[in-house]
C-alpha cells in the first residue's frame, strides 16, 4: 500500500479553490442558457417535451394541450435553471393537474348524491325543508324541476301561485255571500286556468254548473291545490338548500379532502424548494 502523500496547507487551499471554481463554472454553464432570452424558448420547449412527469401525468382521456399550457406558464414564471429546478417546476404542474382531478371527482360525488336524494322514494328532502310548515308533501312535486329553477322562474311561480290562490278565495267569498249572478261572478273571478279546469269538470258531468257545484269544487279540489302550489312556490329556495345539503353527503368526500390536503402540502414543499434554489443561485 503506497504511503500517503503529505499535502501542505498552501497546496490544500489551492486545490479547494480550483474545485470551487470548477463547480461554479458547471453551475454557470447551466444558468447562462436560462438567463439568455435567445436560448430560453428552446429550453422551455425541451422541458415540456422531454419531462418525465409530463409523459405520465396526463391520462389518455385528458387534454395534453391544456397541461402543456399549464407547464409552459409555470416555466415562464419560475425560469428553472438546471435539471433539478426543471423537475421541481414540472412537479408543480403535476400537483396542480391532480388537484384539478380532485375537483372533478368532488363534483361527480356531489352530483351522484344529489341524484340519489332527488330520486329517493322514501326520504324526500321536501318535508324536511320546512319542518314546521303544515301540509308540505313530497307527492306530486317535481323535485328536479324545483332544483333547476332560476331566481326569475321562482319569482314568477310565486307570483302566479299567489294570484291563483287569491282569485280562488275571492270566488269562494262571492259564493258564500250569494246574491244575483253569484255563480257567474265567482266563475269570472277565477284565473283562466282554474276557470278552464272547472269547465272541463262541468262538461264531464262531475259537477253541475251551479253556485253550489262551483263552491264544492273550490272547497274540495281547487283551493287545496292552490294552497299547496303557493306553499311549494314560496318554499322553493328552502327546498333547494335542503336538497343540496343532503346531496352533499360529506362522508363521501373525506378521502378526497385528505388527498387534497396531501397535494397542498406537497405543493408548498415543492415551491419552497424552488424558491430556495433560486435564492442560492442569486446569493
């Protein structure tokens, strides 16, 4: 075994200085192309084209162009120098892309829950929307229609239902008061839809075209329906909120929430590493 060669302090210092200079030259060789605006576009293209994560992150049914645009924006923002920084920037893009999937999965889970609630035959959210409201029943209610109603449509339904109920009660009051032509006056007091419906019942022989017949029709059939329609229209916002709340089914989202938290922490760590490397390069 050869004897160790003694190195003087002066020689050791010179050798360390040379190693430091060589390392700096290697780092500069990586950084300079990135700092040059003329070469940067080519470097960015290569990073997106040859990145390992880029090839594996995007699934067959996903939009590769959308991911490429995301990665290009991050490369433009952080301008990575060297393979390590390029890999970290690519990792950021991958994390953001997977967070996008989490949102899609969350929406899908909520939609499935809403569908389950809307189609439930045994536990409708309608009575629960106003637990102290009497007469609010699930039978006959078109829940999907109520859920998709816009604010303008809700306002129009409420206006129409209130008008129908008021006209029906006015006709009933006329009949109770009686007098000359009470039947005709009460019939004319109804809105057109209710009047047409009454005429159909008369034509089919279900009621006589008399004040007594109309009064019975209003009491047994028309007024209860008008009350229910007014109640349903007035409570549409509450029914929507109740259905959305039940359809959310938070227990289905627990795993997604944990996964999203994992991605958030991974994003923070990756970004911190990029910023730290930039600081070391500039320092």
